[in-house]
């Protein structure tokens, strides 16, 4: 290749890598597989090696990807946070071992570890207390996510044992275990939000949430694997990790000391299959020189240490055939193409269906019925079709045509600018959408009425219900029309429906199924506005002023309440006795908080004003800032990170809403719904 060709190719590769780095680290929605990304990086490295004069400091080969985001304070890393050289071949691992042998002679060992597939974190402990947590950022400066990290259950706020340095750093990975990932995605799909592609994206997206309280519910988990040698004095990496484990830090004990390449290969082979049994994602093995002295001698390149290398597992894939393509209409009207496949075993399960995401994606891949396709599990979970085996395409195959009309009701589909999806706009006439909304209304996290998909289907087909308000008009006689329903099942359903009238406002709001209004947004809106009339009357500006509500959610809520049919349905539900306002605190006095100065921060299940009134009604004093005189901080959702940090600094106690309610006589506390146990997949 001549130089002018190389310049062209280098520029193309740099663009591609930068774009995907941004999608990976910042948007948490990569469009390129890790393997393709690594191959493109290798191609760029090779070209730059051939034409070193073309290397620029901002080339992706010289920098680690950046996850920096607005909304977080940023701090420089004490020691740069680098990445690792990657390889997919055992030969390259052998070459790494040979280089080490040559450079170090005899007398060194390797420490082999799993390569955890999450998002990197750097923890700084000072005087045995967690002081600061930074993301990798661009490797030089990281985002301060301390408040969020404090919500991760296996990260200690205070170290145990003794012997820890007064001020040191330890690095590792924040992961989202598969179970938490599946639960989160199920919730997101239920409210029409795009699911995360894999647990890694879910982990980094969750770590960057602006509301620490929400992070607490995401089930994140941490594993630590590196103490910079400048930070502590140990002879070996393994000893440093063992000491960290003694201090109560979460260090994986799946590492193994190896004496040479054959032991390394055994470790790789063992974990290539065993890792599938782990409850979290791993994407390879990291091989490190164990002796600190040798690590220091080998040093670093601009991007990675010379004393370590990562061997990455190939994503598992399987070849199978497309039997048909379905176009599924969701409750929001979004139409998703789904391929039905000849069942094929892959990573422990049998794959029968794979999503084709949306029209653009499907057309880009040009998947056709009858095609042989490669199926991969993105992050080991969601099966997706990554490529078509064109050599096996039947000669008579025809291009799959994404429908122009709704497969259910025949209405012409529309696209929305901000989304890649196509929608059926016939919200009030499309049976699938109507049934989807009815099911959502009754679902466990909404009105919690015992009735499943089949029941709703029958009710709808018999013409008994078409809007949620219709459920409350149902009587015994009409319910007996349902197949195999007897007096007992009718009574059970009617009792459950009656009980649902006590459902708190925030859940009723969620049950309405307003686009983009999930459980936590519904909670925020209910707490902020107090009742449906104030919410319905709110301007776009007022809506945007609420917690996490951005332009898209504000517009969706605003439009929902501008539709007279929605308002009429709400009136009917209100007439049936459903709750459309948050329970008001009763001003019953007690002395339970006498002499206590309390600072409140964040959102609660009642409005902040109501909470302040409750404090005063029980003899407490409200104050706006944390100081030595503060008795405790009452922290709700989205409590201010600065306030939390100040409390940590001054040793001021932080009390949750639930703990606070236990401090005051129950008659003085408003009817706050009991905090439910998070449902597991088996409950759903
Ligand atoms: S050591 C100086 N050990 O992989 C290098 N990294 O692709 C320190 N990772 O940035 C990193 N598991 O986020 C190390 N056992 C492990 C790891 C690991 C996962 C991540 C880490 C790193 C990335 C490089």
C-alpha cells in the first residue's frame, strides 16, 4: 500500500473507531462487535507501524476510550488508568510469554485471572474509608461516581482488619450479574424503553445514573483486581490482592498462579467452558506477571502495561436457518421484526428466535427466509443474528419486506425521527396495542389484579373491555361468560379488582401506561405534583423541572393529558374510587424528634413540603445544610451527592425514609406503601 492510500485507510479506521468508542463508552449502545472493533484497531496499529510518521497523539491507538459524561465532577487519576493489549490467539499469548522469558530470565510467575466484562472503576480509600470512586474516563481524568458506588452492596465503606496503607487506590470492575440484567431489561421492555444490549452496557449505564438511590436497585456488583504498585508495597500482585481481600475488599479468588505457558493454557481451557456457569459475564483471561519488581521493570506503553495481556474468548456462535420472520406489535405500537429459527444449541440454551431489532438493521443484514445465519449471544444473553452465510443462500430466496402497514390492524406504519423503530399509530384501534395496555394496567407492578394475558384476551374478544376503566364496570354475569370461569374465579377476580382501588397514586399513574413513564418516573411525578389534576395541568417547563424528566418524557406526559379520551377515562376511574392523589400526611403531633435538627435531601413518597411538615409535627427542626449540628440526614431518592459526602466527612448519620417512618409514631406517619421485595424472574 502506498502512503496516500494508507492515509485514506488510516483516516477511515480512526473515524470508525472513534465513533464506536463513543457509542460503547458514552452511549452504552455499541453497534460493532468487540471482535470487529479489536480487528479494526489491529489494522490501524499495523498501518501506523508501517508509516510511523502518520501517528498522531489523538489516534485511537494512542488513547484509551473515554466514558466521560456531563453531570459528573471530574478528577484526575493519580496513575493513568490504562487498558490491556488484547489477543484472540494462543500463539500471541505464547509470544507474550516468550518475550517475558527473554526479558526477565528465570524466577518469575504469572497470575492468571478472569477478564470480567463490566466497566472499570478506581476506588480510593483514605484512613480505611472509601473516599472517592472514579470511572476510567479517558484514562487520565475520570468521572466521580462515589455516591453511586456507595450504593453497591459488596463495596465496603470502611475497611476491616489492619495494615492497610493510609491512602491507596484499588481498581476493578463493576458488573451487572445476569439475573439483575434480565430483570432490568424485562422492566425496560415493559415500559417501551430499549433494552441494554448486554450486562456490560447495563453496568456502565447504571453506574452513570444521576440518582444514587436508583443505582441501589440495579443489583450492581464489584470485583477488584489491581492495586497500582506505586500505591502499596507488596512483593507480588497475588499477595497484594490477598491482603486486599483481608481488608474486606471484594477480590475474586478464581485467580491462579502459573509457572509457564502450559499452565496458562490449562487455565484458559478450563475457564473457556467453566465461565458459562458463573453468574456474571467474563470475556477472557488476563495474564499478568506476578512479581511487582518485574512489572516495574517491564513498564507501560502509551496505552497498556507490558507486564500483562488479555486473551479474549471468541463470542460463541452457531449456524442455523431462518424459518420465518414475524413482525411483532408491542403495547406502544412499535413493530419489531423477529426471526424464527431452526432450534440450535448455544451457550447452554436452545435458541429458537432472534430479534432483528428494527427495519434498518434488518435491511442492512438482508436476512431472508431460508437463509443460513450466524447467531450470537450478545453478552451471552440476547440472541442476535450477526451475519448471513451468503454461500448457502437458496437461489430462489426473496428479499424480506418490512411491512408498510400494521400486521394486526392494517394501519399504515409511521416512523418517528428520534427512534429507529416504526410504529402503528392506531393507538386506540389496534387490538394488540389495546390488549397490551390492558395487560399492563392489571400487571403486578401496576394495579396488581390477578388476570393474565389469556383472560384479558378473552375479555377483549367478547367486547367486555377496551379501556382500563371498563374493568371496573364488569359484573358477575358478564364474567361468567368467560371460558371455564365459575363463581369462585369470578369472586377472586372481583375481590382483586376491589382491592386494587387502594393502589397508591404513583402505581396508578404507572398503570396508565403513558409512554416512557416507568415505575421510577411515575413515582417522581406523583411525589412532585401530588395529584393528577396538578400533573395534567403542568406545562412542559414544569414537567421538565422534575428529577429525571427530560424533553422526551415531558412531551409524552404533556400530550397524554391533552387527549380528551384519556381525561374521560381518568374521570371514570376516579369515579370508581381509584387513587389519583398521594396520601396526605396527617398533622398528628408527637415529641419523637424533639431536639433533633434534620436535613432532608432527595425525593420521597410524599412531597418534600409534606415531609418537612411531618418533621415539625413530631418536634424536629428542619435545616437546609449539613453541619456538625445536624442530627441526621433524611435521604430520599436522588439525595444530593454533596450532602451525602458531607455526612460521610462529618460522621453524620444518614437515615432512609423507611427508617425515618419507624422513628415516629405510626399514626403520625402518612400511609406510605410498604417497600416490596424486588420480584425475581420466577415471580413474574
Ligand atoms: S488489569 C493496567 N485485570 O479489562 C491494567 N483488567 O481491556 C490494569 N479487566 O481496563 C487492568 N478484568 O477494565 C485487569 N482481571 C482483570 C480484568 C481487567 C477485566 C478490564 C479492565 C481493563 C480492561 C482492558
